[in-house]
């Protein structure tokens, strides 16, 4: 492989990301974690699976960032996962330390890498990683929007019986309960969702989407979602390495887009070999603008809390 992706945090999300990525055969992979033996064991197990599916990918596990040397992409999914009853913001204190250290360490060995951040609270941790690494906004995005939109697509498919391939949903805003599922822009094979489903069904889907992360946490009890987040990262990495110019919802550093600045927020971004190429702006009505503002306020508050905490 000519490309290399390193995943910091070889827990449920990190190792599942490696699994999806290995199947795509787009890059050699490195798993890094603080737990001794764990990333090595998972990497070796995955390496031993690849002959069965005929994929020539090198998978390495390590506790040392030296193994990540020369990575094209660094995925940060190290941290503590949400437990039932724990808000994303509760995670802030613990995860801020982990994310800033991970960013600084990864940059020592891959000074030109692009970053995809997952650790929660997502928009805040992406902001922290960007500031810690002094990265231009092109080089860092947070994963949230593909996941939230995929959840909504899954719920629409379950309700309508239509193939997921026909269902296009767009969820913007912060990766929290105030996220904004754009029902006016979402559609089934081009037919607006609002025409396809009665209002009460659509409202229920919007609510379930917003609480989608919590629904899984409550079921699992000992962790949070990982299959869907991991495949979302895979789609982002693939768009970058293949220079696809794919437009996907993701958390990006806004500089005036949607009237917002100096924060990470879920917006439609175009991803190519150089990372974030462009942020697109949907035309929004008053209600949608109001919902985005509410969501932005929640993210700004979380960033403010972190800045205070870390005296940034
Ligand atoms: O869509 C999204 N943005 C998310 C975010 C979807 C899924 C998970 N999301 C967040 O990622 C979640 O809220 C957590 O903040 C992280 C990791 O979630 P995961 O479910 O993978 O948690 P695990 O299984 O506990 O794995 C975390 C690993 C674990 O193996 C720790 O030992 C490791 O992180 N860890 C570290 N690795 C490297 N370096 C440091 N400092 C470190 N600290 C912990």
C-alpha cells in the first residue's frame, strides 16, 4: 500500500474502523493505544483475517507513536466512551487531555497528516485538536454527520420499506441532542421526505435521530455505538485518499459559513486528497436557521467550558 492510516485509540470504534478500512484495501493501518498488548493483539488478529478475504494490507499495533511515522491520515478515537446517563459534555475533562496529547504525539511523526477526530464531545475535541496542532482547517475534520445522517436514513428505510440506497438524509449542526435533521432537504429518490411521510412519522424519526447515540448507549449499557461511526470514518478516509471530492456532512472549522465562526460545527464539506476543500451552504428557512443557531449555542458553550478548563 502506498497510503497509511493510523488510528489512535484501538477500542471498539478504533478497531472496527480498522476492520472496515482493511476491507477497502486503501491503506496500511496502524492501531495505537495505551493498553499494552491490546493494539498489537487486535492488529495481528485482523492481519490474520485478511488472507481469507484476499486483502493485502499491513496492520500494525503499537503503544508507541513511532509506528505511525509518515501517516497520511490520523484518526483520533481515543478516550472514554459515554456511559448511560452521562452526557457528552461530562466526557470533556478526561478526553481533552487524551486528545491534545494524541494530536501532539501524532504530529511529531506525521507532520503533514490529515486528521479525523471522533472523540466526544466531538465538535469541542476537534477544535482542541486543531488548536493544539496549529492545523489549518483544511487538515482537520470531525466525524459526526455521516453517522447522524445514516441513522436517519436507516429509520426512514425501516418506516418506508424503500432501499437505503434511495434515501438521502442530511443532518447538520453539533453532534449533540440539538443536531438539525434537515427534513426539507432530505428525500426518497428525489421525492421530498415531507411528501413521503406523514408529519407525525417524520417528527418521530427526527427525534429518534437526535437521540440515536443515547439509544445505543442505553441498550449496550457498557459502551457506545461503533459499527456506524467506524464505517463513517471509512467513507471519509476513502474520499480523501481517492481524491473523490465527496460532499458529506462533517464537523469543520467554520469561518463565516452559516453566520458562524471560530468553532467546529456539522456542515456539508467536500473532501479530497488535500482534506477539506469546501464548505457548502444550504439555503435555509427561518425555522432551520433557528434550529442551527440553537445547536451552535450548545457547541459554543461546550467550547467555552473547555477553554476555561484548559485556560486556552
Ligand atoms: O461519531 C462519533 N464522533 C463517535 C464518537 C462515535 C463513536 C465513539 N465516539 C467517541 O470515541 C466516544 O464517545 C469516545 O470518546 C471515543 C472512543 O469510543 P469507543 O467506543 O471506541 O471507546 P473504547 O472502546 O473505550 O475505546 C477507547 C480506547 C480504549 O482502548 C483506551 O485504552 C484508549 O481509547 N485510550 C487511549 N489511546 C491512546 N492514547 C490515550 N491517551 C488513550 N486513552 C485512552
